[in-house]
């Protein structure tokens, strides 16, 4: 049938062409690079895990009812140690430096950078303390949620109504004086 004939030298290997050899070498290099990338990512995760363990005593001191913080290591393309929803620690470009970052409405802000776990622990401690104070202040507000804003708007509206009333009075005085002057010019007594 079709293709049933075998070439005479079927048992011998074809000599590799330059392109085939180059493709094989490129595949080997890519495999080695991907292995290196995986090793680097694993090293980043290991360093973040060390910092995470160093932060355990800090997070044990947080009161039980406070649910602001959700700490954990994410192992994506860029491994991160999350402190809360908006702040995380990632490794710097040199893979040895810790970078404490916070997402803000204006972009990402660097809160601290250090090669030392103790310094990063201090930076995270300061951040957690600030967040706890913000929470206390928000909960300690005397007015219920939204009531303070409504009171401010009512006060602003009251000031605006006073300003409108004063403006209306001034316009009335100007129109009244103008009407009197016009009446005086138009009305001439007959002798």
C-alpha cells in the first residue's frame, strides 16, 4: 500500500541539521530558565514565610473582635505576604529586599524597604497600630453612620439660605432706591 516501502537506510539516524540542533539547544535553555524562575519564586516564598512566622506574635496580640487583618502568603507570579486587603510585602528586584507596599487611590505607596526581618516587623507593627487607632476613632464617633454628614449638610444649607436672604434684601434695597430715583426724575410738581 501507500508508504509501505521503507527507505534503504531506515535503521540509520538522520544527521541533525544546524536548525534542528539550535532548536533543541533553545528548548534545553528554556527548560533551565523556567527551572531557575521556579527556584527563584520558591526562594521568594520561603523568605516571605520566614517573615510571616516572625509576625506571629504581633498578630496574636490583636484583639479577637478586630477583623481588619487577613494575613497570608499568596504564591502567584509575584509571591506576596498580605497584611490586610490593601497592604502587602513583596520581594524587591534583587530578591533579598523586603518591600512593604500599600495600595491607595493614587497608586501603590512604599511604606518600608529593608533587607532585615526585624526592621520589616517594626514597619508592620507601626502599620497595624495605625490601623487599629483609625478603627477606634471610627467606632468612637458619637454620631451614627451618615448622621454626621447629614448634620454638616443641614448646617451648610442653613448658611446658604441666610446668604440668599441677605442677597435678596440687598437687591430689594437697590431696586427700591432705583425706583424712587426714577419716580423723582419723572415726577415733576406742576406750579
